[in-house]
C-alpha cells in the first residue's frame, strides 16, 4: 500500500510563497502514474489544483495557472507544489494524490492559510 505524507503548509500573507511537499513510500517510483495536488476550502468541494504525469506533463486549474508550479523527483518519490503570489482564496487544506494501477492513495492534507 502506498503511503502519502504532505508537508509545508502554514500561514502566509497575500503575495507570499509556500512550497508543499508530498512524499510517498511503499511503492517503486515507476509504478506511480500521476501525482496531483487537490485542495478543499471550508464549505467547498475538493478540487484539482495541479497534476503531473509519469512523463512530466502537467495540468493546472485555471485559478492557479501562472502562480503555482508542480514538479516531481522520481528518485525521491516526491512531488512538490511551489505556490507563488498567494491569494486569500487559496486558503484550503491541500491534499496529495498518488495514482497507480491499483488505485488512488491520499495523504492527510496540509493546511494553507493566506491572510489579506
């Protein structure tokens, strides 16, 4: 079973930056197809923020394009989300997802709070 652990959340002022990390274990890196970041704000549904495929192709939600960058270190089995120019509406719990042929694995989430 794949274990997923997020880190890097915190409190930041609007316009600031944070870097989230998503570490996986319990699986060989090549068996992970995609890694993605989702977020869930209070009272809202969980939404896809960014995704990176095994080949390095990326996809972003329109609301974060140009501000967030997803990357992946295959050797470390870790994905990152660099978040710049943060806005109060980015406040949410951010979850990492690792998808394999067996299904999806989720972390517990890391909270990001952006103050205005």
